[in-house]
């Protein structure tokens, strides 16, 4: 049975440093398993492990510390890319039990080809949307059924997460690692410019982790925002945004595309904190704004420019505590790629 579950969730549009936070938690706390609870090969988590840069897409971060790593039933799986990723990790010396719930849906070549023809939404072209569409249309293929009729060399174990988490009386602490972000959640995001999975803490329950076991929800964000297709009314700040993009190395870990930059929109962050019931807030990349020397915040449609990092931090923290929860457990400003 699950004793405690800690959740890592993105409060913006992805690319906020969730992988780094999950990696740090896996190192510093005792977990019996790490669960990926949504998304597929469209995710890109950049990890710095003992100074070595590694980009993961489908394998949870438990693999870096020998912790059993589970791809939950809320995910979709690209089997060839998963095998390549596991081989890459093994060649780098990282080995841990890797498990997949048999109810995960398989992303096929047909899904990828269909997604590659997309010209409307601007997807990662990894076949994610068509896979989830077929799942909910009840015409998709679960991995358990796929392996019945296809010969496939699988370097992982297929499991039932219910039996794994609740099948005996052992007590487990698990870390739940999310992908993508609240602003592109299928329900809460800027529809239709969203991903196809549930990116909120609520998705953890869909993976068989009951809410009463939840201990901490780590909300992750950046000191500014990035995505493709933002609506912004502050186009006069474009030269500053380009500088932030350059200093922050804002390129997609999966697509390599340049990420569009805008100021931190606190209204959206506070909404995401409410919906996800955040207990710990981690704000990454404050060092980028410090290098650029510009600090902007948008709240209630009004842009506020601050002169120093100290003023910026104070404005953000005061606004969040006043409009969300004054008893928020912690707000951590992080400026390192390797820790929190």
C-alpha cells in the first residue's frame, strides 16, 4: 500500500525544470518507486547527474538512483524510442527496474505519420494526439494486447499498478513525476493549443495513487514564461525577450524549437496552484533575469517592471501568499541546473 506520495507538477506551459526537481527529490528523499503519470515521448526532461547532462523522454528519474521506475497507465508509449532510451541510459551506467502498466497505449508509426502532417496546432509530432484520440475512441491498442500479437524485445517488466501499489501490506513512498504543464493541460489549457493528456496533480489519482496518500505537491515554474504561440500585448519588450531566450537557452528538449518568451503571468500561476493544491513552490531560472537585468510581472492584466531581483522576488512572493495561501510551506528560488 502507498504510505506517502509526493507529486511534481508544472504550473506553466512545460519546460520549467520538473525533471531537475524530480531528480533532486529522488536523491534527497527515500522513495520506493518513481511514477511517470502522463504524456509520452513528447516530454523532454534535462537532467544533470554528477555534472553529466542527460535528456530523458519516457523513463522516470528513479533510474538515476536505482529506484524502480514506472510508466503509469496515463502515459502513451513509443516502444522503439523507449528501447533506445533505455539502451542509452544503460550505456551511461544507469540501471534500475523499469516497469510499464499494461494499460498504457502504444504510439504507432501511423500515429506519428499522422501527427507529422499537423499544420494547425503546432505539436511535437511524436504521435501523441492521435494516440490519445484512439484511446478515448476505444480503438487504440494497450501495450498488454500489443505484446500478445507482436514479437518485441522488451527490456522492462509489464505490471498492474494496482497490484504493485496495493497488492500487499508493505508500505511504499513514491514520487510522481509529471510531464508538460498546466497551461497546456487538455482541460485547463488554452484549448485547442494544448497537449492531449492531464497535466495536473489530479492525474496522479487516475494512475492508482489515492489522494489521501498525497503528502507534498511541488509546483514548478520559471521566473518568466516560455512556449510557442503565446498571446502577449507587450510587443515593445521583444528585444528583452530575445535576450532572455538567448541567455536561458530556451530551446525545446524534444523538438529543438525556439521557445517564445513573455513575462511571468501571476494570475495563471495562482490558478494553477489552486487547481493542483501546491504545498511547495519552486521557481527556476531567476539567474537568467539577473543576467539580463530586467524583471517583469503581469498581474490582473497590468505589467509591473521591478528594478532589482530582490524587488521582483518580494512582489512575486507577496502576491502569491496573499492571493493563494499565506501558509504555503515554502517558496524556493533556484538558479542551478543541478539542484534546488
